[in-house]
């Protein structure tokens, strides 16, 4: 089955710790995206990558980092510099250009 | 940049009735308008989209209308069913790429049996 897989589904972190969220896709998509979702707000773009070994900042990149070493994988690290990291994080992928975004089921991060 | 406003934030309708969700956008150059449905505990899923060269698009019980002059677009769901209960997001972009997609704040639709 083709799809996009995020892990873990739930994650708890102490303040001051970095945490990495995994995103893997087997859809052969070129582009991958990370969004943050907060209650009452739309999806906000953190980082995106249109090709391996290249990625760009989105609207709210501060306190986050990414890598794109393989086409299938686009992990997101939430660093201790992120002031308000508790949120629902969504990964998505698509072929290059505008079109349908395929989302994973999300990772809920809670900072204690 | 683009700003997308979505109303209402919550909507309850009786099963079988119609539901309408409205969005307005600010960038007159936007020309791609998708709608995503997010069920509880899941990621959003595209349900319908429209490009600016058409004014209306239908897919079974779902339709989207676009008014470029007024810069607003709407999602219409007819003959609502319990499985339509979800959060719906509109979005807008210049269709240069998904990195330019701006989402609305979402509408939680509840279908009352």
C-alpha cells in the first residue's frame, strides 16, 4: 500500500530537549512538507523540500530543522529553541508543482 | 502575502440538510483553491479543488463555487450524512507550488442524526 507514514503518533518531551519526528513516503513523490496545526488555526508551513538534498524555510521555521538525504524521508527536528513546541505536526508529500497534498496521520508533541 | 478567512468555525446541521462553508482570500493573483477534510485523528484529505478559470465544480454531493470578483469561494455539501462530520479547511495559492498554499482556520462540521 502506498502512503505516507509519520512516527511516533504521540510524543512527550521535557523542556530543553530536542526531538525528531519521522516522515516516510513510498509514493515516489518529489516534494515533501512539514506543517504545524494548532487549535483554531490553519495549517502553517514549517519547511518544505522539492528535491533530495535541498529544502526551504516555510512561514514558521524558527526553532525547527530538517534534512532530506533520501527521496522517501523528511525528518523534522523540534529543537529547544522552539518557544512553543506543543502542537500537532503533519507531514505531506506531492509530485512537484501545485496539486493534491497527501498527508500522514500526524504526530502530537507535548512538552511537559 | 495571502490571507484566507474561513467561516463559520463550527457548524451543526441536521442529517439530510445542506451545509455551506465560506472562505475569502486577499491575493487577487490566487488561482488554485482546494478543500481538505480532516477526520478525527487523521491527516487532511483533498475532497475537491477548483482553478480560477471555472466558477463551479461538482463531485456527487460536494460542490465548490468561486467568485473571483468578490474573492470568495464556498464549499457546498448536500444531503449530509454522519460521515461528513469532520473539520474542513479551505486554501488558496497562486498555483506556483504547494509551498505557497495558505490555509483557512478550519470549520468543524457536525451532522446531527
